[in-house]
């Protein structure tokens, strides 16, 4: 897991946008209107030298998604022709409850480099350990778990929220390293 997750490593504008890293709901949730100006300012982020625009778009999509702006996240990642773009696209559709479409995008992403960290997080919860067999993360299966959790709540929902947080951290960090290499 990313127990050492520290938003300040991504520069002041992103640290401010990530902030206390609110727990993303399993569903679409509601946009955090107070964060809108902060998120709008990220688009012009120039504090660091961006070397991979697609990966940077994925970072932006992730931060918008963190604060419940699914449409904005969708616009940023839907045309990114990489596994990162497909993965973020899948997360966005999973959050909006379009589970079949989410699974399509996770299949398209394939086995992602951030998957081993997410698998570790999933293995820590009895409700999601089946998604991390052999240390391999199963994002398609996670969609099914999230769908059940969104309907039933309880310990499965708690585990899915925790895994989703680890997934967000691992994916954001992977994209950031590519964006500013």
C-alpha cells in the first residue's frame, strides 16, 4: 500500500487540490463546489516541467474525480490513448454506476503497473482478498464488488472505499511519475 502517500511531493498546487484527500464515495457523489476554483487553477499548472501530456491529463482527471467532478474527469481522460487513460476512464464509469462500461475500460487498460499496490490493499480486507490472488489486481472483478457494495453497504462497502483510495493513490502516483519524469 501507499502508507507513505504525501501530496506535497506533487507540488503546491496539487498538494492543495489533493488536500486531506477526501474519501471518494463508491457512487457519483456530489462535486465539492468549494474546490472548483482550486481545480480550475490546476489546468494551467506550470510549477513543474511536464514531459508527458497524456499522463498529466490523467493526473488532472484523477484530481477532478477525487472531488466528485465526473464530467470534467471524463473529458480529461476519455481520449488519452494509454493504459493510464483507459484505467482512469474505467474508474470514472465505475463511480457513475455504468458498471459494464467500466469493465470494458479496465479490460482495455490491461494489467496496470499500479496494480500490485492495489492488490496489496485488496488483500488486506477479507471482503476483497479474492481480487488480489497471486498479487495480481483484478479491476474488472472490483467493479462487481463495488456494484454489490453500493447496493448493500456494510463491511464490503467499507473495504471497497479503502481499496478505491489505495487505487487512486497508486494510479495518481504512477501517472505523476510519467508526467514529470
